[in-house]
C-alpha cells in the first residue's frame, strides 16, 4: 500500500474561491502535520497506515 501523489501548487477547486493548494514535496498527507504527534506511533498518519494494513490482513 503506497498512496500515489504528485507535487502540486496553484489554485485549487473551485477556481472562484481563494483555495490555494501547496504540496511541493508530494506528501501523501501534507495536512496531517498539524498534529503534534505526527512523527510518533500515535500520529494520524501512522494510525491511518496501521488501519489500512489491519484491514488488508483480515479475512474476507
């Protein structure tokens, strides 16, 4: 499992709003850095990856 993304900067959607998008390093969860624990096991990014792996590991 590896979320695919591309570097992006510019106006977001819808164009008539001031919704500027900036993700220069193509981070899959750029906004997740808002959490003070983003770099730990308790962070939202790691919790999301753990949930994905756990789901893939369950029997159908």
